[in-house]
C-alpha cells in the first residue's frame, strides 16, 4: 500500500482469520509495529483507559517528523497476551457479540481460538511517502504589461503532484495549468491571487501567490557619478517600478525598451555631447560616452503608450521619465612631462592641464566635489607637495600616481568610489655625468657684445628636466683677455 502523509496519523491494525473475517476484538494479540526509518517517522503504541493501563497492540500513533522521504511501517504478530485476550460469544446465526462469559467447553468458542491460532508470525507493511506541503514560487510577482502578451510561469514545489489551481479574477488574466507549472497570460492591468490545493495529500494547506499585472509607473536612473573625462565611459542603470512601487524582477526588463536622453546646458563647442548604447543582454544598463566637454542633463525614459495604439508622431507618445542627472564631461587631463629625469635635491613643478571645473554641476549634489589624489610610490626617491612641486631625494626609480576620484554615497551608509581620471608619471633620479653648452662649439660675435650661454645637465645622452637644483658652476675661458665669463645669478 502506498500512502502520502504530511502530518500525524493513527494506524489501526486489522487481523483476519483463516476464513477472511475480521476479528472484532484482537487488541490482545501480541503485535510489533515499527518504522523502517525513525528519522522520518516514529511509531508509538496507544494506551486507553485508566492511567497505567497496558498499551493496545492493535492501535499505534505514527508521528511524521517533517523530513521528506520514503518510510515503511511494518507489523509483526507473534502470539497472544492472555490477560487481554477475551473471547466473544457466538449466537445461533454464527455472529459475534458481547464479551465472553464462562464459555469453557464451547465447541464454537474453541473453533474461534483455533481459527486465530498463530502457527507462524503474520507480517504486513505500509509504504508511506512523506512529502512537504505544496509551495508556489514566487509568492509575489509583478508582470510587465504593455498592451502585448507577456506570459509568466509559476512553479509548484513539493506536494503530491496532483493540484487544483484557481484564480480569483479571470478578467485580468487566464491561467494554463500543466502539472507543476502554472502559466499566467495577462489581459489587462490589475492584481489577482492564484490558489493551489493539493488534491491527494491529506490535511494539506492551500497556498497562494500574489500577482500584479502592471505597466511601468516610475523610472529611476542610477549613475556611477557626475563626472566624465572626455572620451571615457560610465555605466548608467535604469530601475523600473510597478503600480505598487515595487521594482520589477530582472526577467521582466527583457520586455522593456528604455531610451536615454540628454539636454546640453553648456558645451565648449557644438557636437553630439553624449552617446548612450545599451549593453547586449542587459536591457536596463547603458554605456554612456562623453564625446565633447560640457554640462548635460541626462534622463532615462520608456514609452508608456500601448503597442496596439499607434500614433502618427512618436513625440506624442506618453513617456515615463526619470529625474535628470547632471553630468560634467571635462577636458582630458594631461600631466607634463610624462617622464621626469631629476638629480638629487632638484625641484620641479609638474604642469597639469584639463580636469573638472571648480563649478561642477555635481558638486552640490549627492556625489560631492571631486577629490584630486597625488602621491609618489617610493618617497625615499622623491616626494610631492600640494603645489605639485616634486623634490628628488636619492638615486632610484619611482612613479607618481594622479587620480581624480568621486565618492558617491549609497543607501545603507556605504560609499562607492569612482576614479574618473587616472594618470602616472615615471620619475628617475640620477647623478649628473656631463654638462653641455649648446651652440658653443663655434660662434662669431661682435667685439664688445654680450653672449648668453646656458649649461645643460646630462646623464649620459639624456637631458635632465629644467628644474631648480642647488648646483654651482665654475665658468672659465681659455683666453680671458678676449672673453670674460660673468655668471648670472638667478
């Protein structure tokens, strides 16, 4: 026998005699009832009558422990308990009634004893399949509806596999029930409830799922910040909310078609300004590229006009748009020079071109003013101060790192750090190996005129940067009567 259970049940033992008749009172027959897996179900004999009474052998309680699986309840009858065994009387029609009195010697009673005599143990078993109550997933679903069918499939877990599925509003949608799958086909916007009842599982509890069929009611645009370097890109993510203010699940976005729009509030020159492209496979994520420096108001929108209502001009269509995000595209940052050769104790001020404006549109909004971070990796070789002046310390190689960073606040107290520009400058500190005087090999000058010579420091064939170094020069001439050097004090 195969039985589905999911709660506590009682098992009543029924013993048949050799003629196939059931004994009315056989609770005195010694019978063991056991479970094949006590982790799934336990069996406990039931006591009746006064406290301390002996347990009945023909009635036991099965306690299912809740874990799913298969278990066998087995019975084994092995003899009589003479204290409990009482024989009934036999009437003239061969029927049984009442309790046995003093019927010793009765042939019919002896026949009864003989019929119930257990020559060999009697065994039987019941196969119990323990299952959990049915569940329908998801318990809540918002289905995007835009005038075209967008069927969605719910799944029923656990249970017997045989279910009755109903819906409280057939005007909003219809359902197609296929085994454990419940497919909802929307007709119009509205809310409804799907109810699932297990028809084979005793004592099962009906479960339900809430469904909202909705168009997009509101759109949010999430950006990585408010700053972009010319030629760089950032991802912008669109979030759509239903009529109840809940966000649509990811699978519903594949049915939506968003647009990204921007308005130029200021630009250095005419041009496209920003370019937005949706990422393949992610219909709500756009890659936005800054083509021209300037200030832009960026919004995300979706057409709310039903697809079955075509209009002559698309501009007349009703749209749902996000709040505008102010974006600054700034000129590309340049550090000059990109490679520095210095000698110990030489100072050099790095030149910075481009970068965000001081009046960035995002400075007063969430995201804040950009932070410029400049540092030297090995400070034993060189250092830099807030005025971008580099000081060489000792012979060696190091790297200067220049970052423009925007810290954007997120919900929950978290911060998102977005590096909008990243550059490096290679710094080498070397000793001077030679000095070069340009254009001094052979020159013709007028008598009494002045000649200006510049000494260039070199390391091998490379020229040092034109920095300030605490180096003294000793100028001399082979014919001081003809040419008298006079060092110029800076």
